[in-house]
C-alpha cells in the first residue's frame, strides 16, 4: 500500500511539473511568434493530474489568463480531481476499517 501511495505521489508531482513547464514553453513560443502547444494538449495535461501546475503556470507566466476555457476550466478540473480524490480516500478508509 505504501508503494502505491509513493507511486501516485511521484506521478502527481511529475505531471504538475511538466504541465507548469508546458505553460512556460507555450508562453515563450507565443512571444517569439513560433509554433505553439495546442490548447487541447495543455488542458489534457491538466486533466491528467496537472491542474495545480496549470494554475501555477497561468499565474507565474501570465499565460492563458484571458481564455475562459482556462480561467474556468482549470479550476473546474481541480475541483473535480479533489472531489474524486476525497471519494477514493473515503472509500479506502471505510473499507480498511471494516
């Protein structure tokens, strides 16, 4: 069980670091008028666990802050992820206490 928790934590940190970096890379490419990272790619990284990295990337890099799908979508993804995590933890604790 402990290995599973560590693996999930490592995954979560890694996906948030990558998502944060992707927002920074996309911002730099936008400033240089170069090929950009697709918005769907940024949103997918957030959906796969990188919502905190996405929010931090938006804040630090001042990127995608005027797009509704990001200003509303990323927080909505984070709320959904936190809700899902809470439900999973609740059921694990409930099952282990039986």
